[in-house]
C-alpha cells in the first residue's frame, strides 16, 4: 500500500516538475545571460551524481503505475522516463543510492538451462511480469524520442515557418539533445564506469565531445573519457619529511603505452562481460587509442578513450562559446545540418570535413565579424583566473570559465544575416595560403601544405582537418557559393503558404536537388575532376572555333 502511495505521489510530482521546468525554460529564454549558465565541470558533476543513482530497465509489458509501484518498494523515485530501442526501456533515478542498492539486492540471476551466464551484475536490468497476463504491448507508456526527425520531415517543418530566423530556431529545437537523452548518455557512462571499476575502482568515465559541448544532435555518437587521474602519478606532491609509504607499481615506456594497456583490458572486459555492449573493436594504434562499440539498450555508438585530457578541454571551450550567445549554437546546428544534407560531412571517417572542424570554422567566422560576436581564445586566456590555469602535455590550455568576466558583445546581426555572411565568408576564403585559428581569431599563414588547415586550439602545431582532401574542400566552397546565392534569391527567401508549403529559405537550402550544379558525391565519383576539366576545355575549344569561323 505504501509503495502504491509513493508511486502515485511520484506521478503527481512529475506533473508538477514538468510545469516547473517549463517555467524555468521560459525564464531562461527571457534572460539567457544570467540563468542556467553553469560551468561545464559543475554541470558534469551534477549529472554524474544523478547517473550513479540510476538504473536502466528493459520493461517488457507493463503500465507506468505498475512499474513505479514495484520500484517504489525500494526507494523514492526522483525521475523516470521511457524510450524505445530494441524494446522499451526505462531510465529510473532514485533519490538516493540506497534505492539502487535495494533494487539490485532483490534482483535475481536469470536461469540459463541451455547456456551459462557470465558472472557480472550491473545496473542494466529486465522487469519481468510473469503470470501477470498484462497487455502484450506496453500500455500507454509515453515514449521519449531518442533520435532526430528525418531530414524530409525537418524540411517540411521549416517550410511552415515565417522567417529564416524562425527556421533556424526550429532546426535547433528539433535536433538538439533532449534532457532525457543527456541523462541516458550520463547513465551509459556510469554503467561503463562500473565495468572499468573491475580493474580500477577509483576511475570515472566522463562524456566529452558533442554529447556535452552543446552542439550534439540527437543520435550523435557518445565519446567517453576514462579518467584515471587519481592513480596516474601526475600532480604527485613531494613527500613531507619523515617516513612515508608509496605503492610499488609497474612501469611502461610511455604514457601512450599505459593508455594502450588500460584500454586493452577494459575493452576486453566490455567485450566479455558488459551486458548490452556489442561489436567491440579495440583501435589501440590510432593517434588517440580507443575502444569502439555499440551500446544496444541505449542505441549509442560509443568511443571510449583514456588519457586525452586535451579533448576534454576543447569540449569545455566549445561549451563556453555555445553558451556565450544563442546565435552560436543556432549557426553551428544550421551549418552542421546543411553540411550533412549535402554530404560535406559523413558518419563514416574519410577525407571529408568533420563536424568538429566545421564547428571550429563557424567559431572562427563569428570571431571575424565586425564587431566580433565571439572573443578569441587568446583573450579568454588573458581572462583566466588562477583556478583556470592548466597545462596539459606541454600545451597551455588555460581560459576563463567565468561567463561574468567575458561581458556581452555589441554585434546585433540576426541568425539570417549571419548565415548568409557565413556562406559568403567561406566562398572567398583564401584557403590556399591561410590557416584558421580560433586562438588568434585571425588568419595565420599556413605552416604546412594541406588543402584545409585548421589549427588545433590547444595543440597548436596540429591541423584538425589534416584528413580533408582538395576535392572535398572544393565541394564545400562550391556549396557555400551556391547556398549564398540561393539565400539571396527572392523566391527562396519568401515563405510559402498553404498546407504543404514549398520549401523556402533554409528548407530550400537543405534539399540536395535544389543546389544546382553541385553533383552528389556518388555522381562525382563516376566523373573525376580531370574528366570535368577535359569537357570544360573541350567546350571552350568549340566556342573558340565557332568564334573564329
Ligand atoms: N577532437 C579534437 N581534435 C580532433 C578531433 C576531435 O580535439 N581532430 C575532440 C573534440 O573535442 C571533439 C571530440 O574530440 O569534440 C570528439 O570528436 P568527434 O566525435 O569526432 O566530434 P564531436 O564534436 O563529438 O562531433 P560528432 O557529433 O560528429 O560526434
Ligand atoms: Mg562525437
């Protein structure tokens, strides 16, 4: 009876919290400068702590009330939501860790009459209602979407907006990670931490990259960082005088060798024991060694790395830029979506521009506006306080994390103006001689030959876009030219009316076929550049002949 009351109280409360969070959101929109701007580190801390109190449950057939009644026997549930990924799952957060402990205590080992089970218990569970004779499909569960709307649906949605600015905010709204998706990402990291803790009890697993930098799209991969700082021998303090003890530890030839050993055993453990993790690949010889796998219950493609603290820093930096002004995220989302729609970026690694490179290009463009919309990284370093100082692997990674110190800028351009200006900017950018540097906020001369040179913000001798070849860069530039032209045509910038309005403005820009003269990647492969130049020369020759004759 008590657990039933608790379940009902939870359902009541969740209605109230929904209303309150809608209010918070409204307040944040009214005053984006003050509310809700926490540093990424404190946000992460909070999320990690929530995730530790959570479990992931495959629900089978049940109702929310029945499910919550069962859970409430073990403790107060502070958050619960459902989603679908190879079946229906629930993320359940208890208000204290004892709730999780009690739940795990009560869970049983599955019977395996023909097979054997691997002896590893985790917070990934299955809710069984044997003999209950409940409905075959989960009755009336409200499922939270964990994937982005398909591009065609997005185009339709955008076509119904009245201005390009509205189209841009609608795109961000549709693609950004939801509160639930972010919770699920932290929970998967927390589950992975339990696996790694089999070897390294003091470790933590932190998400980085687009899962947390504010630029993630629903469905993006989950980049995870296995943090062993507590055990690493970095920052060791010299012993005080008098007797002391130290651990005897094995030594390896380099930090890299240590990272490879650590990831090798953790990868093996994920492969052999971690429920839900499939397709485990250990890619230990990459510049940044990693373990890649799919986490089936969440549907996330995961990359687990260790010892890349600089990537953590660049995540913090991108987050800071994204929070400084809503137009930053608006433009980054729009450009990323545009690039994906035209095959400028791809989910497969290759010679194309990566989302990370593209984001840095947008940030650079915003630093180059007059007046600048974003400060340079050097400026952020000048503003750094003592707590912000950080030198990693010999690179100065200091920059302020205090929004208050940065102050508002004076740029008042609209998202639409910025989008047009972005395409113009890169339509005529001197890629052949200039390198893009968000540290300096101005073009630098290229230190090495590469079609596209984007200086890594922290490891400044590295080129973030080393992989990009000349033809991919050409395609990007040609598409920028086409898009700038298209956006300035009257018919594409005029909202259409009716029930199914024709794609206009940004929606027209996302339609692959609308970008005239730019062939899709597939077409292009069948007709190499040399072929196109040949036919161009051929036609010029013909014209000359005609003129002469
Ligand atoms: N990173 C980096 N240098 C690179 C590539 C990546 O520092 N050349 C860091 C960045 O902090 C980046 C993170 O690693 O955000 C994750 O890389 P990746 O998954 O490639 O990019 P995301 O920003 O996560 O974008 P996506 O949505 O495409 O995953
Ligand atoms: Mg990523």
